[in-house]
């Protein structure tokens, strides 16, 4: 997920992100590997650029973030954790991405 976040920060403005899917190749997941797919609107031709005169470590700075929640209560519990985390943010937007290995 961190590799995806770094990619999104450098290449994908938030208004072009459509969906993120993460899934196991096999279940139960013995190897601990997940496939992660990001769907974006339009072609990604070049990295994002910082505002003129501003220098940052990455192309534009940290745009995206994620939280990992663990639950053994099934999908409803996982969704509840995701919604609570999204609603607690100060940005005023609500987007949830849930990943479970139940």
C-alpha cells in the first residue's frame, strides 16, 4: 500500500483517482501478498509538479494517506472501522478504501 501511495502522490491528482482495489491471489493467504490496482481517469503522461518556487522531497508533497485497520468481526466490522477513520478526518470529505484478510 505504501508503494501505491508514493505512486499516487507523484502521478495522480485526487480528482482523477476513480478506485483502488486490493485483493489476495489465494485464500487463505499463505504468502502475505496482495494485488493492488488503482483506476484513474485519463492518461498519466508526466509526474505532478509542485507550485512555482516551491521545492519538496517528492514531486508535489504528501497528498494521499491511508490507515490499516485490523478486525476479526467480518466485513461489517471492517467497514465500520473504515467509516469511523474517514469521518474523523478534518478535511470534510468521506472516501473509504477497505482491505481485509479475514
